[in-house]
């Protein structure tokens, strides 16, 4: 709520650390970053970070609401909501993919690099108490992670819909 009361300050927007976390994950694993909306690989030079629930509604850059996306597709999404029924599960699964790289069962030199990037990101992109205390902690199974995320995001998503936020339709040429 505080983000909605205070005037917008571009200095508070810290998406670069989240973008860097995803880029590092791709570099370390050798696995391209995927778009949850199309399934396409995202070239690093066109990597953008999307707010699942629009930033204009949620007024923050919390990691639990961010996903990689091509710049061009992000521009077309603008301030719209993706269809929950179609995109929440892929969103949550991709969030868990990153979580699994940050909190692997066995630590490696690669996971240590990601933990450092995550900790930089944590300072600016993880302020919600529920996310810091229950979501981004070691030991969550995929089911636990997805349930925590859904339990906390669905009311926000529904409130945005009630406030008049439209849903976004991907055009065929964007697929």
C-alpha cells in the first residue's frame, strides 16, 4: 500500500537486478530463458522483465511478480493482465525453476553465484513479508511453492480485475 501513497520514484524501480539474476541463470545452466506466454527462447539482447500483475496496479517490482519476456511482447502487454487460467501455472512453474537454481538440494559453485545475485535482488525486489518468510526460503517443494504463490497472488490479480484491468490477448503473429 505504501507504494501507492508515495509518489513514483524511478530510483525505486530496480528491475536490473532481477534481469541480471535471470541472465546469470541462463549463463550458468546453458539453458536459454523462455517466455511463459509463448514458450519461445528470449535472446538476451531483447530480454525485458514483465510484471505478471501490472506494475501500474501493484506499484512495486517484487520478484514474485516478475517474469522474463521479450521487449516487444512486453510493450504489447502494457498494463493488462494475462489470463490467470492459462498463464498462472506456467508463470509459477518458471518461478519455481529459478527458485530451484537459487536453492538447490546440494550447493555448488554455480548455485553460490546465483545466491549472490539473488541476495542483491532480495534487497530491492523482495519486500513482501510473506514472500521473504514463506516463498523464497530453502526447502519448498514445487507444490508448496506454487500454492504459496497462488494463495498470495490470486487476490491481487482478482482485485486488479475488479478495478477494471483488462486481460491481454496475444496476437497470432506474436506466437
